[in-house]
C-alpha cells in the first residue's frame, strides 16, 4: 500500500508538470512532443491523488487494527498461562479468543479491500438462456472471465460444438463499446492458424451480446501446472514454440494479444497448443477500465514493463510468453510482486537453474535476454525466443 501510494503521488506530480507545460505551449525536453489534451492530465491528476489518499487511509486503518489485534492476542496468551496454572477459569481464555475473532470480523466488514490494478467488477450471474440468436444453442456454463460468462454451445446450422462468450453487462449495455469489441472480433475472424482459436461469429439477442468461438478442448497450461506440476524442458519448449508460431502469425497481420498468460494457453489431449482470447480479452478489459475507471489491463506477473505502463505491443507479447515459459519450467512466477514494475525494471528474478531440474546450460542467459527492461535488447519476437530455446 505504501509503495502504491508513492507511485500514485509521483504520477500525480508528473501529470501536473505536463499540464503546466501544455498550458505554456513550450517544448518538453528540448523538443516538441505529442501531448494529450489538458483535460486528460487534469483527470489523471485527480484520480491519482484520490488513490494516494485512499491508500494512506487504508494503511492507517490496518495499522491501528493490527495494533488492537496484537493486544487481544497478548490477552489471550496471558489467559492461557493463568488457566494452565489453575488460576483462571476457562471463560477468560474463551473471551480473549472470541474478542480476537470479533475484531477480525469487524475488520473484514468495515475495511474496504486494498485496491489492486487487476481488480475487475464481478461478472453478473448466468441467465437461464437457451440460445444466443437464432442459430446458437447454449449449454452448460463453463466459466467466467474478463469478458463475461463462457458457455458450451452448438451451431445448429453447421452442427458443430462451439464456445459462446456472453459479454458482461458493462460491455453489452454500451452500443459503442459492443461495436468496438465486434470490430476487434471481425479482425480476429480472418486469422486462421492451427495455434489460435478461431472466432466464428458475433451475435446480438435481447439487449445482450455474444461472441461465438472455436471450442478449445483440453486443459489450460495454468491448470496443468496446478494439477501436475512444472513441465520438463522439452515439453515446455514444445508448448512455447507452438504458442510463438501463433503469436508471430498474428503479429505479422498487425494483431497483438495483450493479455497472454498460462490460462490463455490450451493444451489439447492430442498435444495441440491453442492460444485463446487473442486481443479480445485485452480489448474487453480496456473497455471495462473506461466504463468503471478501474485499472484492468492484464495480468501483472506476465506483463512487460512497457505494457504495465499502457503500451502493449509485439515485444510485450514475447515478454509474456517468456514469463509463461519460466513458470512452466519452475512452477513459480519470475516476478512475484507486489511491486511488479520495480522487479521487472531491475530484472530481479531467480535463475531457473536454481529452481528446476535438468535445465540446459544457457537457460539462465536466455531468460536474462527475454526479461530485459529495454524491448530493443530482448528477442526480436516470440519465434526468436522459441528458436533460442531450441538451440540449447
């Protein structure tokens, strides 16, 4: 909380400085620079100052509560000592424990949860629908994500199984935002690659919006790691190579994923690898951020430093793939946080050779290049990362 408070205060001061420079209409750093409208900086300044104040209040409240908790735990410990010595009845010890639990309950009822940049509004409960448009039958609810609920479905015309994403109310209720996401879906629909899930169609029905996608079957990389543990070098390298081929195919056509993580990489039973939510999840999170003023632009442990600052790109996708590769090998995040950006800028990660068995010589150097702070010093793209791993 203290680190985030300092970061938001610095951003607030920076926005004030930019606002003043724009007002005077003078060059920045000795050269003309493209600066957004003054209203944008003013809004950002107010927002960061408000966050800093909220974090300070939360920090003070937690500190005071913890002090009180410490006193109650001390009282409970003293009661246990007296009871052990036969000088205190059982109710004294019980009162200390109940008091501690009551205070903890009050803390969680009264104190707002610390706000994180990954926070998203809770998805609306699933509606008892049976169709999405005239052609798509809805089946079981498979899960929820950044965009909304995901259902198993069936395309009645083509008689094939599909996945159907019902957009969140925040998205479906704004026609302009729905059209923006549908435009992104149309861009994705022309991408046809064996390592990318296919976008089939977009549907509107009864004030709601749906995306119809290829149903990727199997387990996500995140689930495989949670259930089976880390992968060996050869298997991790194979998964990375397949994902890299799909990413590079899209990059050449001007499409960036923007939110790559293990839960977006599907491993089919026959060994095929599919990258899911390509560009759509990032676009949905950006929309939610605009509508709710919540920062929700991706999964911080996997985002490149420049993406964390709002500048996603092809180099950021390669960085995220390297983070997935590292986790697949070691079972751990390269940058566990909480100050993700500082750790990434310092490239402060544990060498994989210290965490994983049978990692080839040169793997540590590979990740040092992949996690370089400067995008120009990293691998040229996802395929370049995969080729470097194949050479070890």
